[in-house]
C-alpha cells in the first residue's frame, strides 16, 4: 500500500511558517519521501498500517490549510503514467525495501 499526503499550507505569518515546519518535519520523521512539491508518499505493509500512520500524522496537523491523504495499492501506484519526466530510482521508494517480520 502507499499513503499519499497532499497539502497546501499558509506561510504568511511566522506562526504559520512554524506550523508548516513542524508538519513537514513530522512527515520526514515518519519516513515519507517527496514525490512533488507538497505531495509526499510512503510505502506501508497494509491498509491497517497506513491508517495507523494517518492517525499519527493527525496529531501534527497545523491549525489552518488543507491536508489530504489517499491510500492506494502498489498495483494502482505502478500503473501511474508519466506524461513528462520519469520516475525516481530512489531505493526508499521501492516496495522491495519493505520487510515484514
């Protein structure tokens, strides 16, 4: 499974910039990688793990802005079409890296 986090956060005031940094740091600490600006993704073992990760992120949400999540299967993710550009070969973005114990 893949958990996508898409966000549009205000950064006009020092407080809103601070909340943005805290949220962004939480994404990085949870193992998300940037797919595009303001779109981050992370591989999870199953839907339950994705939902638990989503719950952890809810504790770090800023007061204002828009934050959305989307859970997709690896099959759905791998059927993505690149109209311009190409996929990243980042090892962190590879489902074979996930180890289930």
